């Protein structure tokens, strides 16, 4: 691995269990703020920055369906708009029921947005039902052979 972007964004080690639980707790809390009157599928996300800050996000639907934004992108756009560009991990939780029945994995658009800012081998995506039941993936696992900023440099 010797691409420009990986040199520029060193990434981080997998977060410890305490940090993971903290992110999941924040994501579960953000889920309560979701605006999803059409699908009833609420998503909460919590993004950890390289500087140790956590930005929350929820999905925000719209009567014009394509204008809907996912919880993950809400969190990323909030962070970028506040000057953050290095990210370590994101926790995501979602579903139709109060207690998520399954794992809510990021959609393709969110994975691509993550790929803009994150080292694919050292950005951790935590999909959680609760603080004890979760899976952790690298971005590369969820978006292999991706189109990245390196292609345009
Ligand atoms: Zn998405």
C-alpha cells in the first residue's frame, strides 16, 4: 500500500471496547432524532474524529424521496462542516422497531462518502444492535475495489 491518500491519512487502530460502546450509545441516542415518517426505518450514527470528537447523525427523509439523507452522511457532513477531515470510526444502528432486530449497514452512497475522507484499511464501521451485540468492518471490507480521490490526482 503506497498510495498518496494512504500516506496522507494514516488512520488509526481499531477503537477499544469502551470507545466502541460509547459510539454505539451515541448512535442509539441519535436514532431517536431520526425523521423518517415514510419508511419508519430510523437510523442513528456516531462518528469519531481523529481529534477525539464525536459527531452524531440521523436519517432525515423528505417527501421528495431522493432528497433524503442517511444518518451516516449527516454525521460526516456535520463534522466536515465543522472543520474535521480525519475520521477513525463510525457506529451505526437502525431499524423499524424500537430495539434494532438486525444490523443496519451503510448504503453504497454513504460508503462512497466515507471513502472520500477515510483510510479504507483503518476506518472502522461498527454496525450495532446494542452495546453488546455488534460487528466491526473496515471500509475496504464494505467497499472493495473502490473509486477514490487517488484516481483524480
Ligand atoms: Zn446511506
